[in-house]
């Protein structure tokens, strides 16, 4: 089995349980490799009370309530028997939520076991991380998953009484993506699709047909992740707040990282709204900072506010198109010389060679503007910025047309 390095005869966690010295832990690994199951086994084998929270739906108040309960039970346990607090998806806790655990872990009121699919070095506060041991769980291989199926058929009373023949495993394993929980759910779905007296023969074709019919679950690591974020971005770009909030809800319900969503809103605020409403970028940046501080479940409200604001804003991609055109020109024309008038002239020799000559200092002229050629010679009269057709950029267009008569805005 893939977790022998932890739970085998000489495994790290096996030795901790055996020696009855158990520190707080962070269990890091992909979905469905047994992090939650392992936490339950540890609690059972060490004879401790077991409290559990999900970082997706819990906040600081929930953490404090459990810590207070643990403190009240403190006299019932020796130090090594303090209760276990298991927090699933602990990386979704904000900094303040993670900080609320520090005293309880430091003083031994609880033994923390956190489960995460993200790298703890980046997602867990250094103060909390320094108080915990990190153990990495490996992805299950094909033999592990096959063995899991056979053990499920032997242990489950309902499955045991059915005549199940697994002729092919490939589709079951492929659809699971290495996730044992998903494998068992898919297996149960396929088995239950057969009639009560119908012989159950599981083939790759059977599995593909049954799972494709039923699979509507958001998979943040699979194809739906990309399809839904695409629908989300396009709904905001298309100024449909209702569709945008719907796709946001799909991602939140599916357990998508709120910081990933907020990062995409930051990009969209500049790419699709840009100069039509520069405040959109400020709103998106504040949203990113807020969800990083607050965490779930409250971040859903902040994201919803930002999504509706962006969806109902005027749209412009002029800044996005301008940098794309400029980059294309740079690749095409390579390293063109900077005009002499724009060059810095820190030495007399440079000044004598014309560096900085004929430069017009804009602040010396009315309106702080004077026409001057700032482009390389071969790109004279080239413009990359094309103002879009919105109220703000129409004003910009007129200003540029007035100042830069050489441009045909």
C-alpha cells in the first residue's frame, strides 16, 4: 500500500502511536488518499476525544468553541491524551483563523491534525507550521485501488451479498483519478445501476456509460474546472451578473480555492474592464486581499459583491490589446535604438554626443504637454492604444486627438 511509510510496521505514524508521544500533524496529500480516515484511526488507537471541523464551512467562532470544550475536559485527560482537533482543508483557513489555533496547540489543549491538498509551506502560517509535523501521503497506484475495491466487496454487507464480477478495472481507476473516495462512489453508482436480480459484470464500457450519465460534480482538478472558470469569466465579460454568480456558486460548492477565483477576477478587471472603469482593478485587488484575510465561508459574500460589480461595469480591452500589439512589435523589430533626445546624459562626453539634446520638458509648456517624438525613429507615428467605445475612453480619444494631431484617433 502507498502509505506504508506512515502506517506500515515501521511507519512514522505507527511509531508515534506505539510510543504514545503524539505531536500536532499536518497531513498533506491529494484528494482521496485517506487523510480523514487516518485521523480517525489515530484518535481511536490513542483513545482520545475527536473533534472535527471543515475549513470550508467553519470560522474562528467554531474553533474557539471546540478549544473551550477541550479546555474544560483537560482534567479528564493526561497531557498525552488531550483531544484531537481535526480540520479538513486547513489551507482554506485565513491567517487570522490559523492564528486562533496557536495557543491551543502550544499549550497542548488539543492535538491538531490538519488535512490539506496544498503545499503547507505556502498555505499554512509559519507560526502554526513550526508547531506541527508534516507528513506526506502518496497518491494511490493501480494495485492499491484494486485492493481497495476487493476489500470493500468483502467488508460491506450489501456488496458481499451481490454477485459482482469485475472483468475490467481500467475505467474505474481512470475515472477515480487516484482518489479512493471517488473510486468507491463510482463503484457503488455502477453496482446500483443494475437491477436487484441482474448479474453484475463490470466492464470499461459499463463504467463509462454509467458515470458519464451521472457525472455532474465539479472537479477542481479536471476538465470541469477549466470549463466552469471559462463560463464564469465569459459571463462577467458578457455583463450577465446572474450567470456569473451561478458559476461562482458552482466553484464555491465544488471546493475551489477562493484565492484562485480572486486572482482570476484581478486579471479580468484589467483585461476586460480596464480603462472603462479603473476602479474595477481596485475592487478586485481589495477582494483578493479580503478573501486572503477572512477565509471561508464569509469570503463567498465578498466574491459575490465583486463579481456583480465587475459584471455590471462598462467593458474595455484596450489596455490588453495595446500591450499585445506592442509586444508583437518588439518581437518583430527587436532592439531599436532609443532616440538621442530621450537618452540619459550623466557625463560631458554623452552630452557632447547629443544625448538628451532637443528634449522638451513637458512641465515647461502650457497644460504640461508639448508634442515630442518618444518612439524609435522607425516607429514614428505608430500607436498601439486604441480607445474603446465607452464614456471614459471617448474623452481620452478626444484628448489624444487634440494633443497628438499626427494620430488618427
